[in-house]
């Protein structure tokens, strides 16, 4: 059980960090883009926010299998494959929400910063600090997506005991075997860990806000 919990935390936290960083970069890139394809890219990003995990898992399986285009990497049925799958699920959620955040709140901020002739990179840095609470909330959304995922990680990980079995796939496996009490135990632990991590993030954000107000 402890190995499954450890792997779950490692995979989910790793995917959340990677997905958040990549998603934030894409969200900012979309906002500042002047390309005529921008409306299409924005629509595609928002559409991918609802990407069915099993579809992503199937695509990754085809790409990562031994005779696939990336089969030489040997990533199929490994913890790394789980991180890749969950990262790809998180990226459009973060990117879409960051873009929408900048559309709704960024125009006035960037206009003000332009008046002071602040460089582009400094504008990005300042806006991230200004919107850090909103970005933390978006990060929590990404984490929630990752921690609840079953389909994609089941396909690319294979639910191998002691190797790629995480708590969500363990619950599904135990349910299929009729071991409901153990499945419920995993479910309670997963909920507790999810609430704890989200509470810590929100608590840190609140304390930082109070410190700045003081």
C-alpha cells in the first residue's frame, strides 16, 4: 500500500508541476500572439481541456509501444509514462485558464506597465506575482485532474503491481475483484491526501497575502 501511495504522490506532483509550467508558458504565448491562427489555437486549447483520458492513453500507447514512433525510448508501462500522460492532460487545462485570466485581468495591468516602459520579461514576472493566487487555483485544478485520472494511466502504465499501479488504478482493480472494503480504504486515503495538499497550497497563499497586507 505504501509503495502505491508513494508512487501516486510522485506521479501526480511531478505531472502537476510540469503541466503547470508548460501550461502557463502556452497561456502567455497565446495571449501575446499576433498570429492570424490565434483564434484557432485558442479554440483548440479550450477544446483539449475536455480531452477524454482514454483517447489520450490510446494515442500514447500507439506512440510509445515497441514499434511506435517513440518506442525506442522504452517508456511504455513505466512511471515516466504515467507522468507524461497526466502532464498532457493538465497542460490544456492550465493553458486555457491562464489565457482566460490574462484576457479578463491582464489588459489593464499590461497597459499600466507599458506606461512605465517595463521590459517584456519583467512584465511577465510582475504579472505572475500579481496573479499568483489565481495561478495557484489553476494549479489546483490541474492537480485535481491528475489525481482523479484512471483511463490514460491504466493504458500506458498497465497497472503493474509494484511498478505502475497508483491509487486510482488500484481502486479500479480492487473493485473489479470484489474487494470493496480495501477499495474504499484507498479511496478515503486518496481523498485525504488530495484535501491535504490543496489545503496546504491555499494556506500558504493565504498566509503570504496576509503578510503582504501587514
